[in-house]
């Protein structure tokens, strides 16, 4: 596929996934009409149905697609992607809390603790985490219980102390201690953002019952793309407007967070991100043009404006 | 078994489980020496290794034991119990937060947000929830992936919007709206406390691959015992000293929470709890003296002083 065609296909598939994830989450989230706790259900929906690019579910689907165009497999990947999105959205709700990053705006909307209250936001995050694991273990996600159990184990690891939450803890500490060495910033990013990217790509492979070599390639792609994504975020935090971001720009710098832009300068950060995109693209070389859309995705990561 | 002998065996097994759960959690929790985020690991250990009766893990083990004295089964039940305890402890950490019940003392120790800080407490709770699901899906919990996936599905349901977290949300709303009808208070308790008791008993049955009738009996026992437990808590909140409780007594009344003591009076609450204990004991009648220890446990629930 020519690069332009791959980019067009990528954009179309990303938009499709955003629409499909939204529809599936609408179905899987508790409805305020029938929920045990309607206020909680509303807060969960506010957190999870607020748009967003849905890049993680897109990665689950595209990784699965490397191993075959199969509508049953694609439907399973979409479910795993929806579960991952619940997990990701819970982390945003908790990160936005006053005791954490204290953010009022997320994707152009008031954050959950602003639209509801702090207690409701804490509980909505907690319930979204439980829902993520519940979705993964439903038989609709994969007919083999072994695959479902493996996905749960992978997500528990990627999102816990040795993954996302551990990364968030170290990020908060780095802010207080004004840590600014590249090694630590990269390590924090690997945990905080990288672990869920890694889950997304590998989950697609696991659903397709791919072998260990495939999973290692997907992991290498995820690691490079995850880091490029974070660097691009830091660049956007300096360059973009609030309207483009849907959140307050310049907050990281104001909070004393050492960003990749601080470490490498704007040009250095751009160069580093471009190198990582090449690494990500190379990791998938053995899949030939089946991986064109994932290669275009890597490029998009650093070209986006919001 | 005579009632006195059953009570003695119950006390011995409860103490054994408390010791065994403590040792297993010590092994399963991240160690500050090797953790990705040492501060987070310390906070998780503070939350999960602070003693406690470990009544939920005791129920998992005893329910499994109804179906056979088998050391492999018992070890699996202990692991499921440890997972459940991680889940329960995360909920205590979040419930104690300033935005929720704002408690400084838990089992005679400073709560996590007091010993550390709010952000760390939020993250420690989040990581404990992920760890609970991680423990359940480890092959050591059951060799059959179908059993592990079923336990994850049950725990996700019991702890999410339609269970524990939904109950906590409604409890907070009841407090603000000064709701005091028995139907609502019972419904809240079923979600907030009952759902995890239900998981505990049924998990023991699922690990032993018991049939649906057995699971229904375990569920009936759990429902009665869970409600008796909450009534006993309300009685203790009025009667016990801070030293006995290891937390501040009288807080529920001060917070405007309608308790069973408010609804039924002290004597009425005691009568109701005693009736529930009889219901719980009756639910297990088909197991004969194999259920003596669980019957003694039901009695203990309403006789305890802390």
C-alpha cells in the first residue's frame, strides 16, 4: 500500500473504532435507568463516553488484524479494546482529582469530580476498573477461558503497581522532587503510558492466538510508539491551544514536571520522536504490507494536533 | 460436633486464616525493595497487612472445605481469599479518604492517606484492586482457566456498580438525604457488604467445582450472615469503645447515616440479627456436621466486640 493510501485507511479505521467503541461502551456500561446506583452509572458514562481518539482499542483491533481478516476475531478485539478503554478512563478520572493533577477540563468537558463531586469520581473510577475486568472475562470476549484468563492477568499486571499505577506514583514523586534525568522520565513513561500500549498490541495477538515471537514484535512496536506518544504529548503541551487539546495546556510545565521538551529542547524532542516512529515501523517489518496501517498509525502519533 | 467444640474449632480456624492470609499477602504484595514504585508498595502493604479478622478469606476456605478436606483445594481457597482481601482493603482505603468517610484511624493505625497522603492512598487502592484480579488469574489459584475466569467475572460483578461500589455510592447519598427506610438500608447493605460475602462463600464452592444447588445454599448463608454482620456493626458503633473497635465509634450516627439501631432500636436490632443467624444456619442444614464451623461463625458475627 502506498503511504498516502495507508494513511487514509488508518484515518478511516481510527474513526470507525472510535464510533464502534462508543456504541459498545454505551451497551456495556450500566444504564442509569436500570443501575443499582444511577448517579454512579451517570458518572461512569460521563467518564467513558466523552469521545476521545480511542487509540488503544484501535491498536487491539489492528494487532489482531495482522493475523487474519476475520469478523469474529475483530468483534473480540473490539470488546478487549472497550475493556481497555474502561481501564484507561478510570485512570483519567483518578488522575484529574484535586489530590492528583487537579484538572477541571478533559476533552473539552468538565472532569468527573467537577461535573459530580470527588467521592463520586473516586467511586466511578473504581467501578470502571472492575467493569474492565468483567468485560474481559465475559465469554463473548473469547470462547476459550484460557485466553480470557490470560488477558485478565496481562491487564492486571499492566495497570497495577508494576505498570500504570506505579508510573503515576513515580510521576507524582518526580514532580515534587523536580527530577529531570532522561532515564527516570523514560522509566516513568514506560510504566504510566507504555504498559497499556503494550497490553493493547499484545492483547490483539493473544486474541488471535499468535505465537511468542509475534507477541515480542508487537511489544517492541508498542514500546516505541508509547514513548513517541508521550514525547508528542509533551510537545503538544507546549505548542497547542486549549481548544485543540480539550484541556489546559502548559499545566505540566507549571506543575514542575520535567518533560521531554525540557530535557531535549523542542527540536531534540521532535527528532527523538521521529526516531522512535522509525523503530516502531521496523519492529513490524516481517508482516509486509499487512502492517501498513499500524505503520501509518505510528506516524500519526507524532503528527497529531490534539 | 457439640456447639462448644464447633465454636472452639471456629476460633482456631479464624486465627489460622488470619495468620495464613497475612503470610500469603506478604508474599504476593510488591516488596518495597524490588517494586517499581517503592512508596506505593509501602502504602499497599500498610493497607493490606494491618491485621484484621480476615473473615472473608475464612469464609472462602470454609465453604471450600464443605466439599472435601483437601490440602490443594485449601491452598487455592486461601489464594482466592487473599485476592478478596486485597479487594476489601482497597475499598477501605478509598472509603477512608477525606472526600468519602474522612477517617483517620483504621484497626488502631493511621489510615493510608494519613500515614502517606491522599494521592498515594488513591493509587494504593487502585493498585490493590488490580492485584486482586491478578492473584485470581494466576494458575496457582486453580489449574482450570475456566474456574479462574469465573472467579474474575464473579468478583468484577460483586465489586462493581451492581455490587460494593454501587452500595457505597448509595450509602453516601442516603447520608446526604437522611434516608431512613428499612428497605433502602437493607438494599444498600446487600450491595456494600453483602456482595463480597456472597463472593466469598460462592468462590469456595466454585473452587471445589460444587453444583448450582450448593452455590445457591452458600449464597443464602452469605446473604443472611452479611446482613447480620452489618447490623452487628451498627450495634458496635453505638456500644463499643474506640479501643475495642480500632476506629472512631459513633461516627455513623454523627454523619447522619441511618443505621439499623436507629430503625429498630438496640433490642430490635439484636433480635433481627439473631433471626438472621438462624436463617444462615438453616441454609446449610443439608451439610450436617460438616457445616458446624460455618454455623459457629454465623453466631460469632453477632457476638463479637470489635
